[in-house]
């Protein structure tokens, strides 16, 4: 079971008509709805489960510029400005704090890669610097594994995933949006080629614009419209500890694990060095597009052939307006954490940081990361279907980048001047598979 998420009430009645329908109650969807409502648009958000029940509450809670793909830097700069104002804007606690984020450089080659990234980042006004081994150890007292240095951005921060998206959703309600949980959108209706309505399990809602922000579900929903989205899922494991007095301030990633302090005094601990990929029919369908990324990341991925292949082959079908869909059958993706991975993370932390040898695990969980071949999101109109917009495939970056993505989606959906250049995030970039590349800075 995933972590406990702050509850959000549902609006009492489903509207007959809105300007814009947002599909998906994760941080991308709620920030899009909040931004649109603040601008005076009639917006309804539909979530088949509950707000932030999937990856938006299961991620690490990092709000980082550090080491991002260069194409994302303008978006994260905008996002961080919004994060710094988010508690005031929502009138609620999101857990956001400036605390710094540091990535250890294991080798001199890593130091040079990080130095190169920092030089590019300065062009975007990002102040990152290379730490010496001694400086790094001062941020992680007692750490006993040698490092060559570290990449540090002290203006970065952290927030609480179980609090943040719900706070944003409540602010969207305050601003006039309606939010409908336990209401799956089965399909998107078109007339003369353009969007005219969403068809939910509880009825049809007329609208001229739809934003699909369905996370790991976006691929399937769009497939029903004939839109090919090359998106796969990666299962990641996370744990939280009971409160500890260990003096950790910055969020820190080393070779085998990453950790940050929580508002409750415990730690959130995870790893990017070991993730699981459940093989599905889509894994075969998009193998060519994902192969360049797999060649780089294969040491960190465990490919698993299990019952999910058959489940998705047989049960995961696009919805139809007049019958129950898989979106209703599976309200929340709630994968089991990999027990061996959790044990290994805990053992590594205890062995390498003397001050944490006594940590107690309070809870562990897993989540499905919606990932793209080049590890940057799709934030884009669908040119073939006027009125349809996509915000998905954030590849593990969605929590920190969520505010900027929500603003950009709101801009695109309403024809406003975009806050940042949307061209790197267009869906049509996948039309030339040989040009699709991830930058792999970290």
C-alpha cells in the first residue's frame, strides 16, 4: 500500500459543460487545473481514483534543478519560482523548503561531467558548484565511502509528496475548479475531428478542450483516439524511516541510495541504481525507441517477465463510452515494493553512514514512473485532434517540474503565450526515432 495522502473532497455534482476538462489527479493535472481556474476558466478535473494516489505521492519529494536535462532547465526555473511561493499561493503547507540538493561524483570522470553541466546551467541563472570530497562529507557526516567530489545546488529544495498535490487541488477548488474523484473518463468524444466532450463513467461532459495528464495511464487513453504515445512504466521503490536525529539538511544522492529529511523528522530513502521494468506488449512495441536509453541505463534496470505482460495484453484496452473500462477496474496502480531492493538500500545506508546504523523503517512502497524514450515529458497539443493536449511521460521528474508543466499546459490549452519554449516537449519529436536521445547527466 502506498503512503497516506492528505484527503481532498470531491465536488458534489458533475457539470454538464465546462471550458476545459483535465484528466488525471496527479501534480501535473492539479497544477494545470489550478492555473486555469485562477485565470477564470471553467475547468473540471476527473480522477478515476483519488488525488495524488499514484506517483505524485510516491516520489522522492525532490524539487531540483541539479543535473536536469538541459532541455528542461527553462521549465524547472519557472517551477522553482512557483514552488517558493506555493505555500502562500495555496494557503496550505506543501512541505516545500529550500535545502539544497547534492549528487556525489564517484569518479574524476563524474566530476568533469558535473562541471560541464554546471557551466551550461549558469546560462540559465542556476548557481551550481563542484564540492571537494571534504565539503561533500560535511553535508553527509560520517559517510565512509570515498568520492571524487559532488555537484551541489543549494537553491534547490524538497517538498512532501503526500501533502503538496492535495494542497494544490484544494487551492484549485478555492479558485472555482471542480474536482471529481472516483470518476473515470472512458473516452474523449470528437465531432468533425475535434474534441467536443469527455465521456465518464457517470455521464458525458461537454467541453472544447481536454488536457490528458494521466501519468502511466495516458498511453492507453490516447491509444483509443489513435494517438501513438511511446510511453512505458518503470517501477521504483521508496521507504521512509522513523524520526532520526541525524543532522541531514540537503537532499543527497550517492552511488547506491538517495535520502532527504522529511518534515516529520524521518528520512525518505530510495535509489535510482535499481529499478524494475515489467515487460509488457508495449515494451516490444517501443523497443526501438527506448534502445538508446536502455544501453545507457541497463545496469540500473531489472527486466521482469511476469503476470503483468498477460494482464496488459488481455485486460488493458482503450475505453468505450457505453461499457465499463480498465480505468474503473484498476482505480490506483499500487505495485508491491521489491523486498530485496528495500533490504539492500537499508543495509547500504546503515553500513556507510555510522550515524544511521539504527534507522527504523516505518513504511516502504513502490510506484510506476511514466517514462519516455528521451526521459523528458510530452507537453504538447495533438495537431490531428484540435482541442486535445497532453502532459505526461515525466520520467521521474514530474514532482519538481509540476508547477511549470501545469502553467505551460494551461498556456497551450488556452492559446496564451507560453511561459517557456514548448518545442522540446512536442509529441511529434518521436516521428524521427534516430534523433531521440536522452542526455543522461546524472
